[in-house]
C-alpha cells in the first residue's frame, strides 16, 4: 500500500461521536499533527454544538473547529441533480449515503486549502464503500492531498481496544456506547441506512426497532393523503402549491413520507469493494420525489429522451455508488441528463397510503400528451391510421428479409 | 401503403366479442374469403366456448374453429423469460399486453400453415402498439404471410356505423354493448390494462370502477401476509414450498397480490407509433414476481452480471414493447440474460400489505453473500482492510492525473 | 399515407440538375403552386450560378431564388460536432451524406418562414434514407410544414417517362443525361458517395471509374507525407501550424488525403428503411480528421470519458444516419460529448501513404500522459507497485466468491 | 496488501528468458518452495526446448517441466470468440496481449491442480495490466490459489541488482541481455507489442527497428494482393478456398498481412491501473481478420443484431483488456455475440496493399442483401415507396409533438 508520509495538519470529518473522537485523539498522538475538525449538518438530525464542545475539550482551538449547515447545498447540488436521472442502484437503492460523501470531501479539501492543511481524514472502515467515495472525491479535487483512514491503519481492531484507548486518553464515553450497538447507522436529509450485526443474516426479517425515520405501514394513517409536487426543469420547487427551498422541500417530503410508512427498503447489494452486504434503508422523501419525478417526466419528456435516460441511468447510479461523483464520465452523463430536463416542469399528484406512494395525476403547460392524437373518438385528422401500415411494413422489412433467408436455407 | 391483394383464406384472432365478430363478417363480405377463427385462453378470464357457438352461427365450419388453452406456453415461454430480465418499460410498466401479442401471432401463423391460409387478421386499431406487435411477429415468422388489419382499412369509423353493420349482417349485439364502454380493456394471465375515454385526461385520478382485478389497497386485509416464492434458474417454481407449473404459479400470485391490492399502476407512456397514452394497469402476480426475482438475484447474481443486466434491460423492454420479440437483437439479449440465470435459485420471502409487496428475507444454497466477509466483527482474515488502500490508490490514479493537469493549466 | 392538402408555396431543394428541374416543373403543373428554389454550396464542387439561370428559365422570379454558400456552417455546426464523437456507422461509414441533410432542411424551413411558404420539397427517392433525414428534420423544426416528396407521389417511374416529361415541358436535357448514369452520386465537402447500377452486386469489386475524389492508392506518391493537425476543444483549428477556418481545414485535408488515396470505403450497410445497400464512399479529409481526433483524445481524454464516449458512439451515429439530428436524444448525447472535449487540445502528426493515414506522434499542454508514472525506469515514487496487490485483490473478490460458490455446489 | 503465506509448491509461467529465470531462482531461495515451470507456445516465435534445458540447469526435475503447444486452443477458444465481437479497445487496439493472459492462467491453475501446487507465479510487473489479467483469471478459476508476483515483492528494483542476483545464483546471462533492451516486447500468434524506453515519448515517431513482424508499407510489394477469407458461423475457416485449422489460418494471415505492411499501430492507451502508456502493436493477421469479419457480417447480419453488437463491443473489449475474461459479464456478452453469428457464413475478398487491407467484395448463401429491394431499376413490387410516407409520419410524430410544444411555449 502507498506509504503516506506523516501529515502535519489534518482536516477531520468529525461527528462528535465516540469513534471520530478516538480518531481525533489518535491523529494527535500517532502523528503529532494539528487537527482541524469539520462537522456538517447534512440533515442527520443531530445537534452540532455538542461536537464543538467535545472538540474544544480535546484541545482543538476555536479557529480549528468548522461547523456548517450544508443542507441546502446538499439537496441543491447533489440530491437534486441525481434525482433528475431517476438514479437507483441495483434497481432499488436511492443512493442516500453515496451522494453525501462527495460533499463532505469537497468541504474537507476546501477547508484544507484555507487552513493550509496537507491531509484530510475520515472515519470510514476498510470494508465499505464510503472510504472509496471519500478518497476518490478528495483526490479528484486535490491530487496532492493526503488522506488518512485510521480504520485501515491502526490496531484498534476490537471494541475493547477502542474503549481502552478512549479511557487512556480521557475521551468521555456515553453509557449507551459502552456496549456495542446492535447495528450501525448513517443518516442525512435524504435517508437513514442501517446495517451490520443483527441485520447480517439476509434471510432474517429486520427487527422493527431498526426503523428510525418511518412509521411501520401498519401504523400509518388509515386514510390516504394526497400531495401535489411542483417541478421546474426537473427539480421539485413546491409542495401543494407552496414554493420552498430544496432542503425545505426534502424535509417536508420526509415528514409526509415518514408519516405514511413510505420508503422502507430491505436490500442486499453488491459493494464496490467486492462483497455483498445487507442494508435497511429509509428514504421517505426521496421515494416520493422519485415517483413524482417519473410522473412529471412521463408527460413532459419525449420518448427518445426518456429511453436514453433509462439506458444511461444504471451506469450513472453505479458511478455515484462507487464514488466517482467527481469524474469526467459522471459529468458527461450529468450534462446529457440536465439537457433533457429543460421542459420537465409541471405538477404531480401523489397518493400516500400505508407504505406506498403512487402517481395518480399529472399536468403541465409543457405536456407532450395530446388527447387529440390518442383519443378513441374522432381525432379530426390529427392522426392518419393508414400511416401505420407503411410504418409497420418498413419496420418489418429487415425481419422479412431475415425470415426469407432462413426459410431459403432450410 | 402496401397494397395487399385479396386474401383467399384468413386466420382471424377471434375473441367472440362484438368487434371481432364484425371483423369476421367483414372479411367474408369484403374479400369473399374463407375465415378460420383462433380463440386463445391466455388467462383473460372469459369462457371460450361461447366464441365457438358464435363462430358457428356466423357460418364457420367446425374444422375452421381453433380454440386453445395456451396459458402454460404463455407463462413458460414468454412471461418467465421476460421476468428473468426484470423488464419494465419506462421504469414502471410490466409489459403485460406487449408480451401476449407474439404468442397469438405465432399461433395464427402456425395455424395458417396447417390450414393453407395465405393471411392472418387481427382486431387492433391503427393508433396503438398492438397492430405493430401482431404484424412484426407475423412477418418475422412467415415473410410471405398477408396481414389484414380491418381497423386501418374499413370505413366503419364510428360506433353507429359499426352497430349498423352488425344489424345489417345479423350479428347479435349484447345489450350492454349498445352503448359505448367507458374505457377499453385488455386482459390476460399477466395483467389487465384499461385505457381510453374516461381515462384520457392524465391529470384526473382514475375512477375506482376501472380496477377489475385488484382490491383497493384501502379494502385489503389489515394484517400483512407473508409468502415464500421459490426460484430455479431464474424462474419461479414454488409458492410456500409447494411446486407448481408456471401458469399455476402466476394464477396463485395473482390471487395473493390481488387480495392485497398489489400491482396497480397509473401510467402515461410513449407509444411506438409516436404519441403518449395513459393506461391503468393491474399486474398483481407480476408485481410480486418482479420483486421476488430481484430479491433472489440480489444474493445469487454477481455484481458484474447484475449491473450488465440492469444496463441491458431498458433496451430489452423497449424491444418487447415495440413488438420486436422475434428479432435477432431480442434473442441476443435473451441469450445474455439466460446465461446469467444459471445460479438464480433459492427462496424469497415477501410481505404483502395494503398495496405493497416487499422482500423481507432471501436465502439460497447458491448465495454469494458471505457473512464472513461483510461482518463488522472479526472476519478471521477473510478480508484484509489494507487491500482497500491500494484499490483506492489505483482507482484514483486517473482522477489525480486529471486534477493535476487541470491545476497545471489554471 | 397521410394526405397532404395541396401546397400553395413550396421551397424546393434545387440542384439545378435534370431531376430537380423536373420536380420544379412538376410542382408547378401538379399543384399549380409557387416555387422557391434553394441551392446550397455544401462543397459538392459544382458551380451554383447555372442553377440560377435554369431556375429563371423555368419562370422562377429572382426573389424566389436562394443560392447560398453554407460550407462554413456545414463544417462548424454539423461536421465538427459529429467528429467530436468519432462517429462511424456500422464500424466504418463516416456519415458524409447523413450529416448534410439536416442543414438543408433547416434552411428550407427557415426560407419557408421568410417567404411565407407552407411546404418544402426534396428530390430524394422513396427507397433511401435521405427522404427520412430531410423530412424528420423539417418536421422537427416546424411541425406544421408540409413536405412534398415527388418521387413517392408521381408516376414518372421510368427514365423514359422522366425524359418525356422533360421534353413535354421544354426542360433542357444535357446530352450526357439522355442515357442513364452507371451509378448515382452524392457529394459535399465531407464526402462523395456512389451507389446503384454497376455497384449493385456486392461481390463485384467497384470499377476504378467510380472513384472521383481520391487517387488510387497505387497512383499515390511513393513517399509518405507528414501533416500536423492542431485541435482546440475537440475541433481542428490548424494544419501544419497554420490556423484556418473549419471549411478551409476540411478542404485542405481533402486535398491532402485525396492525393494520397486516403478515405476510400466499399461498404454494405443497413438502411433505416430496412434493406441493405452497397455504397462506395470517399472521405479523404474526414478520414484524416477521425484518425487525428482519436490521436489527440488518446493523450488528453481520461479513460473514463473515452470509454463512455466509445459506448455512446454507435447510438449517436445511428441517430444521425437515421435522420434524428434534431432530436432530444441526439442533443443529449451531444451535450455529453461536448462536455468531454474541454481539454481536447493539442497537435497530432499523421503519416499519409498510399491509402492510409496513421497517427505517428501527438503532443499537448493538456496531456494526461505521465512519463513519470509509466516509465520502466525508476519513477521516483510516482507509483507504488504494491498498490496493485490491493487493487487486484478487491477486483478479484467477487470473482473469488463466485468461484467458491460454484466449487461448493459441484 | 494481502499477506500471502509462504507457498509450498509454485507453478511458474516460465519463458526461459533471463527475467523468469531469476524469478525461478528467487522463488526457490525466498520461499524455499518447489517450482514447476510452464512454458507455452502461443506462437511467439521462439524455440521452447531451450527453456527446458535452462529449467533443468536450475534444478527443476523433468516431471516438473511443462512445455506445451497451445496455439490451436489459443486461436480457437480465445482469439476467434473475441473476433466475433469485432473487439477493439479504445477504437484501435486489437487486444493481442490481453487475450493471451487468461489462457496462460488457465493452464497454470490446471497444472497446479494436477501437481498439487498451492500457488502460481508470473513475471508481470506492478505497473502494467498483465498482472491484473493473470491474477483475476487465476482467482476466478481457483479462489484458493495463491498468486506470487515477484516484481511487486522483491527489492531487485534496478537492472544492476537483477544482474547481481543472476550472477550470485549462477544464472547464465546472454551477452545481449547485459545491457538494457531499448524497449520491451510481448509476442504471440496474434500480435507483437513493443513499449517502454525509446517509445516513452508519445510525440516522437517510433524508430523503424521497433517493428519486428511487418515490413514497412514503403517496402511492401508495389502490386496489391487479393485474398479470399471464408467464414463459418463467425469464424475464419479457409483462405483462398483452402480449409485450415484456426492456428494455421492466423499464421497464414500473419504472413500475408506482414508482407504487405498491414496491422501496424502506434497507440497511447489508458491502462486499467490508471496511467496512460504508449505502445507499438503489430497485428497483421488480426487486422485482416477484423476487416474480413466486418465484411462478412455486413451482408449476413441483420441491422438490429449488428447495431446491438456495435453498442456492446466497447464494454466487451474493456472487459478483456482489464482482465475479466473469466467473468459472468464477459460470458453474458459472449452468449449474445455468439447467438448473432449463426448465419455469419460466406466469403470476403480483401485487397492488401502497402499497409492497408480493405474489403472489395463479399458473397454468401446466407446473404440478407436483396438486389430486388435496393435496385434503382424497377423492383417488380418488392418494395412500395409509398410505405415510406407512413414510416416517416409515425417516426416524425413525437418530433412534431415536441416542436408544437416548444412553439406553443415561446
């Protein structure tokens, strides 16, 4: 493996939790380097100020503590562009974790430039996708940056050793963190993912207590709720007629979807690093957004554009999953996708009920749907059925030539 | 348009309904040709014997009346191969109508060969996709066959004219057919589709009475039901441990899904002939089958194969939608897909509840899921986290070279 | 077929040749409509002024005669964007005819708007691709325009009838046009294509006299010539260090390539209308341009972008071949391709010799080639070979899990 | 990096050259393990028996020396399947090195099973693609095999150290190997590649002495030579009417192509490990084979199949280049490609002249080319030109609806 020479100043993605606190201390003790902490509000639903207090307790001077609310940037520049593509990984996963990593790396690298740090550090393990996503993004943004991934380097390979290290260095450990969590969680404004431990047998149904952000469909209201989502150029801009900012819209959709038990997913997926893993995902707002986006595209997007998008999508989703957000090929696909969204403007009506979100109506000034053409009634000459005969004959011609060839050779 | 010289003997796809009865008579009177009727049980849920009676009443001799139960062939040779691909058109449509047409054409052409007919005829209109599907399949199977599409030829352009023609030729018209149906229906073992008339405004929610095969989610049982679907080499072979034939499985899944309100879809789609149309689809069993098939693939299919399948799927679905079932490129894709299914064997547990069907567990002797590799616990050396560093470095190399280039040029 | 109501004023794509002169007269006599002629210099190598004289002779008033040199627009807005994609149809054809049609339609439709014409007309036959290209482009630019395709309408189905019509209407017929040409030709600044008649047997070698624009490789100079082509953002901008306009560059490349016998192609291709045809293409300058563009991309384009381009290319080429230049999906692909060209800047050295044009050197300030990384010598730590072990291990992991599964099941 | 526990018995890919002899000795001294040598005749044009002598000199017992002629297997099971796909990497490279590696790994793993070895070893460096190809293939065939890559492990990092090691262990060093070669070579029946050292500056033309297998086009005969290649189901089976085995055909085509200076390529390519490298490739026979295969496909393959193949090809080529021959996705693509070749049977006539190989004629009983359809003459009703009107109208419909929408919104 590449030897990284000891860093002098490191910007650490710091949550304030036990693990990244141990990393903070380990960076100080292992490398004797200056540490800058970056704590971002991505909508994970945790207070950020405790992270500041903890960082200060561990000797980080105030000017080295960065705490930022990046929710609007997250939704506007990462989540929304991805939803323009209707991106799902392996048919089902809405990429809630994947899409957050590039933004964190971007800020780490930017802060490193501001404070003159030569390295960034993250708390992702050596088995997962997140290390790849963090590091590819960092290198793509600054080819000279060093990336420290303590989980791949240190020998704190068991819970016991970690707690010993914490104790030794007087890192406070909350009582509920003394035992091991029954599963591991990642959360942001787009989703909550849970994996590991009690979830490791994919034959076993996930226990109810794993779900944190959505009510069980069984506990959702007994009457459906209808919601209208307005779009402009492919992005959601309003709910029930009320214009909102990107992060506000996603927050509101999460609330609506969560109340109705929407967006739960139990998935076994293929990781970029080669093994399969099982995750429980909750993406209430994203699930509504995807359904509605497909709904508005269905009337505003030409078939040629729509089908090309569908063919490009799996590759696009794979790139994001694998950590190639900042790659020329993702940017090429984004250019194609964005080009298609110029007229994806209008409104979709969804029905939310007991875990499902379904389009039940859609309308738009930009609609390509032509009742005049499709009607079973007299269409006033909009469409000449006789054209279909020629259309079929010429589409059939190569098939006829094939059939004649095969017949001849029999 | 191609001029078709008058046929001498025609095999007609005959439902026994009013429209195809009028076609039958029109073929006799317009072309003075002998007519052979073919009525297939594709699981549309209608009695077939009345069609025999009606055909006889219209003067078709018994040897010219073909009535066949093709449900097993339909599911085994058409539906199941398609589901191996996880095929959905425009992200959502399970292709229930599209996949039935090639089978009907195949039998029409085969019967034509048996009885020495020079033409086949169908009752699809000139605005839809079905005419294309019928005809491309027919031409691909016999390049010399004539295809008669009366709706594109005759001048019976209004309901009134049709009824007049029926009356004039003493075709019995059921009382409930005197008025116009509020929408048009197509059904087979895979799905029921409804379109036209009351459904023509895509902004308007479809009325309840349109749905014919699924209960409303609101009326479905208040407790979830769990069902286990067994697969072998990509095809469903059992339900809750009981082995069944293909058509029996789909029938049973329809019952299960229908009871729980699963598989309803309200869609605006892009037709091959160029306009958009709105359809209401009910595919209860197919919806369960797709979810379960993805579930079993998630543990038995390698990531490389799975992602390639996802990329090929939209094209495959488009080919079926557009009527190219019997084309070299569909067969090429099928060969690739079938190749991937060798180990897609195992069992998936679904939860059915109020309109949704979700995988909650899956297991297989062919599983590629390795708890040893993925575990958060000590993995006994199955995976060396340090490998990830080299993996990331070499994946990053081209991105670093790019970033260095761009930096240099600034 | 769609009934076109009689046009009142038609803009005709007029070459001044016999066929389009007959069309001009036929439009006047058949429809009694006013005719506007549009004659474009696309680099076909013919004088345009004789077309004006002929049009005037046939009674077209001067204000209805449009004669334009569109060579720069042709190369800049059509040829160059296409070459950014390295587009070849069916592996070999450089799309020289296909890419000219949309430009002609664009001007026809624009002139129609200027002069208040309700229709455009072209001289392409009903068997070829060009009719499709002309008409799809016209309809995409003005959905209400009428398109008149006389070859599909009239009964002048033999050479004799055409000549009779000409005689009857006093259309002058050059002596060498009295007999039938031994093959049919289309030419513009990008290529010359020949097809039909003596070329119709694809087993037979094309006779020498078919080639019009390139010397035979056997007759080319006995010493190679080297040429350096400069690129900026994907487009050629200079030859041997001399900056030139797009059309000037292509003209010069045609001269260079033609002198060395480059760019001859004998191809059987699949037409959009369903049959196969055989064509002889000469694309001397384009052949050099494609080779050089690939050469400059090879050092300036990242592997991820380059491979995505290669995968998108066949679709892109098919769209142009089939006449979908003005379609959302072509524009989406163009957006992706153009995005990739930002750094495709530098110089390529080609060797021209006896029919071949090969890259022998390439250099660029934007180069991604790193001698430091690739060298067999000591690389000073630019690359750590040990990284490769981890890279391989993780790429192998899924294959190992597959192999272990398959072994287990034996 | 993964720690490999010391192997007990290793099968080494052994050329008999200096480098692999040093590796042989190093394995013995570093690991104290038993070594089995495998030397394959892949058509590289070197005697194999000297390798036996050298192995014996280094103490390898006869039963541990495997020397095999695998040329027929190489062409039949690797080269020909790949050429069915018309595979080229990055538009130009015929994959001559890439396709040989899986076969070598296959035999290494098979021999290891026979002799009870727990490891295999190869002499590829840590910077190139070959290490990846060797190892992915080995792991895919035996997930438990160990792979030793001495170049990534040892500290013999300079030429001087290597020679010292050779001297110390009494490995004979040919005089011409004492100095460094001016470039590095790989050869087999399909191609010769040269890279490194004098070739490292991609701006500089490759010196003449690099080329080893083809005459310079300038030195090729002054008269063209014509050759007819016969195909059956996609594979070449005869030359000028004479049936030959796969390896014999490729040998003969190499001779023909080499004499005429065909198949030289100067390329900068993107390696899987992330950097770009420059190579000089000579693939005389393969170049003829590719041209002829495209030629026979042009008349025997339907457009639908041909275009799908073209779209799949870049991915297929990338998989082979990256070492994923033994992967489910390569096998899926192969299944699709092979399915398409059922009728790719017939003969192609090539013209070889001064470095180029061009199709000038092709014929087949399986031809889909229909002179009746394509002719400019009267076609006797094979094709009704009026069909084209309907074909265009329906292809245009969605474009018209788009244009109307965009017009409406202006």
